[in-house]
C-alpha cells in the first residue's frame, strides 16, 4: 500500500511541478517570517521584527496595515480570532469576534411573512455587528507586546497618507464592487473607494480619513475607536441610515481570552480556536475521522481519498449547524463533540463505495463561500513565538458602508448568525437555535487559525480565508504535510476539494479530480461543482534545522507574499 501511495503522490506532484516552479517561495528564514495576503503588509510585519519587535508586535502592525492595503478584508471595524504560541510553548487564544448590537433580535431580518431578506443582513447599516478588531489588538499588545503601541501604528498611517499603488488584482476587485459600494454610501465626494472612472493597476489610493482614524487609535489606544470622534462618526452613520449600533454598544465591547482546543493527529499536537469559532471543533473532528479511517493509506487525489473527505465533512458540518454558537449564550458540548467514542459512532456509517444522502446525515446525538474576503496571516519570530490570526469584514468590503469622515468599511457580520433556522447564509451554511440572533451575542464563525507541534516543537502555523471552506482548507493542508508527505510548497499548491453537508454537493478545484476519479465519484451519487479556487493559505512551516519556511498561496492570490530575515 505504501508503494502505491508514494507512486500516486509522485504522479500528482509531477502534475503540480510547473506551478510549483512558478510560485516556489520556500526560502528559509532564521530569525522571523510573516505571511499575509498583501506584500506591503508582510513587509510592515518584517520591519517590526527586524526592529526588535516580537511576533505579537508584528501582528498588530500587520492588522492595521491590512486595513489600508487590503480593504476588502483587512479592517479596523471587523473582527476575528488570534491563536498564540509563546516561546515557552504556552498557548492562548483571543476572540475579538463582533457582537450583535443591544437592539438586535432574533427575527430582525425576516419580513412580515417570516421570510428572510438577505439584503438586510448582508448590505447596509443594519448588517453591521459591533466591531472587535481594535480592542482585540489592544488586548493582544497589552498581554504579549514588547514595543511601544504608538510605533506599531506608524506604518499603517504612512500608507494611508501617502497612498497605496494598486495591483491589478485590487483594482479589479474595487471595480467589481463599485456599484454596491456606491449604493450604500450617500456621500460620494469624500469616498476614496468610489471614482467616476474605473480603477487601474498603478493607481495610487490614498485615504486621509482612514489615516486620521488610525492616528486616533495610535494616540488613544482603545478609546481612539470606541469613544471620541471615531465612535461618534460610527453612531452618526447608524442614526442617519437605519443602523442600530449606539455609543453604549461600542463602549461595552470586550475581546475575550479563551482556552484553545488541543488535540492529537498521528503524533502531532493540533491547537486551534474554540467556539464561537466552529473551526477548531470541526478540524479536530475531521482529523480524528481521517485517523480512524486511515487516510494515510490512500493515495492523494484517489477516489478513496476524496470520497472519505467528503463523507467526513458531511457529518462534521451537520454537527456544526446544530450544536455550535456562542458558548456564553448556548451550552456547547465541546468535549463530547471531539470525543473518540462519539466520533467513532458518528463516522461508523461511512461506506467507501456508497455516498451518504445529506438528508439522512443528521447532527449526532450529544446529549450528556466567510468568503475569500476573510484574510489570514501567520507570523513567527526568532524567540519561537508564533501567532495565527484570521480576521474579516465577512463579505467583500463587508456591508459596503464606508464611515463618512472615518474612511473605513463596516462589517456585515450579522449575516453569520442563523437569521432563521434552516435558511442558509451567504456561504450556504445553515444553523439553528445555537446560532440565533441575541443582543451582545457573538455570531458563529468558520475561521480556523491553527498551530501544529511535532515532538514538542513548532511544526506549522496556518490558516485561510474562504467562508465555509476555511475549515476544509486547513484540514487538507495538515494531511497534505503529514499523511501525503508533501513539502511545504506542495502542501499549499495541491488542489483542494470541499463539501459541507448542505447543499449536497462537492466543490473541487479544476486540477483536483482526474476524469476517472470524477466519474467514479459521480457514479456513487456525488454532485461535482468545479471552483476556480478553494481557500487561500498563509502558512509557516518549520524545517528540521529549525528554520522558518513561509509559503504564500500566490497561485490563488497573486498579491500574497512572504517576508522574513
């Protein structure tokens, strides 16, 4: 079996060799490395490391830089999760996810007939959750930072004032969303994201209003956003255009330190996010299922490999829809959901020659496409500290609302709640009572920042955007490295497949399935949908010598980069 496996893996990797040759960035770095979705943000983080800052200082600087250079997902008015590993091998996680405003209620996105109006939860001021990013960065710095706070905001302020030269990718994305952004903003004259002519590669995008907002955060910290002028601008937006966030919502927001989830996979320690992220639980479930069904004995890209992944994913996403939400509002049976006995029973119905019907795959009894507009970055420093941060506005440019006078986009994170049981959100994910809307509640997320150890030493730091595909992208990168013994570049470049219970479909990148495998999957009943890309990794691998190898997913996102020294 091992010989067959290695031959098959070699064949698949041979098909990838051309793309690997183009995108290979597997240079190793002794002292530190940053991997993010934008080259300027990666450079900012690397500069902080070279000035003596640690990984957590660099993370703060990168987060604020992304708000300038990558506005469709980088943010100061969104939220996210940070997974932390210190040089002593200690773990922590920070939940700076948005919360529902105090005036929110369960049926707020339903019309008089009880039907969900997705425009209300996805566009405009009513779609906005109370932002968590700024408080999250403040708390991260207070606990783990080493440099002065003010120094970490300087690069982002300079970028906003001096302007960012647009890549072709970013110019095209702004043009794609021009009409939606324009429709949600009454004042076009001071909006840097709306122009009469289309954006072009090479245009310089400056944002003086955002520079002022960042300056307030630089000088006043948390109070520079949740109180004072910036807070007043947000509240004014809400009052003018039908939003429900008020001053007290902003003042009361608090990021929360949570205990990370820790599991094992084939002698590797897996550390990931707890609820209200669904990522950690789902990832540990998938890995336990892969180990139970001996994923490492199948060849990469084979029918058995793909079919087994899909069947595992169906069951895991059914559990996600039923049991997961904000643990401060709903009792999440975390221990039971990742328990070996529970999962053995959960996955016992998988047949290797037959597809399960999603209508028959209900959530287990435990009674005892976030789109690509999320962004992830990974950082490690010379002391051995590491941080994985996934942050988002939710959809591209969030709610499409730019705060007048503030220069930044507001999120549309309220759509991540279950607006009505059984009704899918913009990523096709369904939910129930556990993720129902309640005031001050955090919405469920698929963000999955993850750190892997081997023999007590750092092995991988990884994460991805991609809405519901985040979890499966992280899962596949882990098994690519551990089960299929791919090198770092191959692990990221390898084509991906995704399924999520409902809709009852399998999504595959164009190179993921050979005609023979695709045909066999369809024979047993799988419905295959080809996608241009699934996920967008920003990974750090550690070599046997202890050097860092950063891999940006440039095949799927041309602007992503590695920077290190």
